[in-house]
C-alpha cells in the first residue's frame, strides 16, 4: 500500500529540533521525502503499523502532529503532480 506521511513538529526547543530530525530519519527508512515534512512510502500493512508506532514514540502529542494518509494500491490514480519533480518512481527497480 502507498501512504503519505505528513508531520508538524514544534522546533522552539532543542528537544523539538531533535524530535524533528528523528521523525524525518524514521520516515526515510520507509520512503522518500517529497517535501520538507511530507514522505511517500510504499509499505505493507505490518510496516505501516511499525512506522506509526515508531513515530508515536518520537513525537510529543501536546505540541507535534503526524498525519498518515492511506492512498492504497491504486495510488497512481490518486496522485497528481505539478511542477519540478526530483523524486523517483518508488516501484521502479533501484540500480546502485
């Protein structure tokens, strides 16, 4: 399934800035950054549960928020992109 993860982490304190870095790093383990606080991830249901649990351990629910949108398996019909495109197709083979 394809999911979109967005977050807003308060960075007014050093602890908040650490949380922001940890959230971004965790999201990078599951997908690609498409905007500053937005990640697209191709995961299975177990990975989605795992990612959600990790993010909830990191954030402070009193000052931060996470939103996870489930775009499903037919995500190409649900995503319209306009403008500069620096990302890669997550379903294409990755050649290193």
